[in-house]
């Protein structure tokens, strides 16, 4: 499913036909490298403390990576003329208000520039069925922090107290109307907004056809006037 989602995202972005894309928090670079393979110019922004695997690929493939944190960093450090920012499946992890980042993206874009956001859907069929079965609709709080996050979390959690999302659990999952409202309140026009299912199952297909808000993924694309 993840492979299909990446393919669909890359196609969405290619269809926007922007001059320079900037992916925020690219991880292992699947989307950025996919766009580069399509002949698109891509730059990225990644946290300075990101694991080496999330940074080395960019230099190896000639992609400019700016190292600063989204919420406290200075977007004027981006010297490329970006006309499309990408935030793919990251907003659910935010501890700070997304409005902080939305405002920075809006101010960094030229008139006509675009902001592409994708995320899991808080009202997905899977979430509804979990709720129906009496199961938690968010990830469980672990007794012990995943060792892979022991160093990373120090840059997010400045206290000496354990937080329930220290090992990257979702802080909040959003609905499409919520995302659209944030775009509009930040000054964007909604260029396109839709649901998507990246894999199919006959039961889900029937339900989602009747109730699109039970789809798996949300995509909202904003445009700066």
C-alpha cells in the first residue's frame, strides 16, 4: 500500500507542473527522488538531528537539503525559488499548531505558488471499524520508549518527563474539513481537495462509494493568490 501511495503522490505533484518543489521532512526521499526521476527540480528541508539515512541520500543524488526545524527555523534560508511545498503524511505528528508552519509556507511562496498536503484520514473506514470493535483508534502508549527514538526525542521533548508521543505516535489525525479550514485561514485558496484509497477491498469499496469521508487518505492542495 505504501508503494502505491508514493506513486500516487508523485503523480499528483507531477501534474501540478511546478518549477521547483520543496519537500518538508522527506524521510528516505522516496517522493523527492521520484520527482527528480520525472525531470523535476527538488529541494528539501530536514531537521538537523534527523538520522543519517534521512540525509545522506540527498547529497548522493544531487538534491539540495536545507537543515532546520520547521517550526523554529527560518524559511528565508531556502535560496531556491520554490513554488510548491510538499508536506506528505507529517501533520499528524505535529506537537505544535500547524498554523505556525502554514503561515511560514504561505509567506515563502510567490503568488500562484502551491502547497501540497497529504495525511491519513481521521474518519477512515479502518478507524471506524476499530472504534466499532472497541479497539483504540490511536497507537498504544508503550511502557518503554523505542530505542530508536531515545536521541531524537530529546530535540522535541525538553522536559525530563515521559510524553505519550515520544516514540512518534500520532498526536492528532485530521478530517478534510479541518485541513481545508487551516488552508483558508492561512490565506490559501483551495486548488483541489479530495479523498483517496491507495488499495482496494470489496467491502471498503462499497462503503466508501456511499460515504467518501471513510476513505483512507486526504489530499488538499492550496494556492497562494
